[in-house]
């Protein structure tokens, strides 16, 4: 009997000691992780702001495939939400504030525990990458929450590994989303023609993107200085293409409504393309897939025995990458004048 009382006394001491230990634990917590993702902030933001995308990169869902996810009608933006149910209970998350391409504020509620705050911050780097920081925090924690956290090894131990894995998967998902592309042979059609301002130069496969950007910048500057209004999207005429060494002689151009008379010393000239029959191909995706799109187009020419005319082939950049940060949404039209 004395032994039982002694055991009960020790057990009481352990319980009291544990309760005191839990009670003196901090009344707040914060867990944060950052990952540098080689993608524009807007591309990452557009993925995270929509809960229907979370299933593809959430570490918790990866760890528990039987987790039941419920998506409401609104899954994107402020007041959007989603909920889940697993072996530990029911949870919900709601977006309460957002600054496009910069930050997202959310609130998470799990079981009967008090809600915690979630924040996302997207910091743009000079090299085009983005530091994505994911943080969860809570304050004024009740005894039950602190007891749960203590017995589970602490919030850092419970959450940090999931944040790290989720950010790793988010990185992979974003990278894959930017690699999506399609090449469509639209077939024979007619190009309406018109005047354009252009500048001619040479380039290699290694520097063509930088040179094209520089050329368009110089043409637009010239047009602004001379009050010349553009009349369409920029395009590139390929005067010569050497597939063996990857070099080209090209004229980068911007359409204008009427013929423009320029100074003879000017490197920027006014040209004209007549209305002509063409074979048209559309690439939707990064400009890095243009060689493949041209290869597909030339193969189509050969397959159907279509003959090129004396006019030079060209490609039109139909939307502005500044308005479409994800390269998968860039659209380029290839035109090969044919007889």
C-alpha cells in the first residue's frame, strides 16, 4: 500500500512538473523558411495565390495521400479558402490580404486550436530569381496548444521540414510550368503587309536574345524622338540563316502606318512588306523553342512541297513578355512567304 502511495506521489510530481514546464513555454511561436526560385515573382505568386494549385506541391498531402481536400467556389485571391481532413482532424485556411507579386497574408485554423497567421513574401533579385519566404506564427497560445506543441517536439520540428519540402516542390512545379510549349502549323494564309521601321545586324545563337532586345530599344527610342507611332507588334526578318554555325543576319522591325522618310545617315530605315501568301506557324512558349518551331515549319514546307518566294521569312512577337511573365504564355508567329 505504501509503495502504491509512493508511486502515485511520484506520478503527481511528474504531472505537476510537466504542467509547470508547459506553462512556462513561450506564448508565441514563429517558423519561417526561404527558398530562392529561378523564376519571376509574379509566376510564383500566381501559383501560391490559388489554392487549387497547392495539392501539386504541398508536403503534407505528399505525406498523407488519403487526406481529403475540399475546394470552395473561390480558390483565388482575398477571401478565398480551402479545407482538409486527415487522421488528426479538420483544418481550414483563408486568404485575408494580398499585394500582387509581393506578399500574401493568410489565416489557418486547425481542429480546436487557435488560428495562426501565415505570410508569404516574394523578393525580386537582380538576376531574375525570387526569394520566396513562407512564415507561420501564433501568439497568446493557450495551455492546450503549448502542451500539444511540446509533446510533438515543438513547432519548428513539426513545421520546418514540411515547409522546406513544400518549397522544394513548388520550385519544381514553377520550373515545369515555364517549360510548357506548343507548336502549331496554322497553314497557308495571307499576310497583310505594311511599312515598318527597322535596323539590320548580325547575331549568333548565343547572343541573339540580347541583340534583339537592344535593337528594339534603339528603334523605339528613335521612333519616340521623331514622334513616329507604332502600328503593331515587333517582328524580326531573317535575311540570312546559317544553321551550321548558328549565325543570322536579321532586321528587327516595328510596324508603322505610313512610309517614313529618314535621314540617309540613319541606321534605322523604313521598309515595306507587300501583301503576300505565307505559311504560318504559331509557337506558344519560351523564345528558346523558336529553333524547334522553325525546324517544324521548314519540315512542313518540304513535306508538302511548298516553295519559298523571294521575300524573307519573319517572326512576329504578338504579346509583350512584360505583360506575360510566364514564358509559357509568350506567343510568336512565324511567317514564311511562299509562291
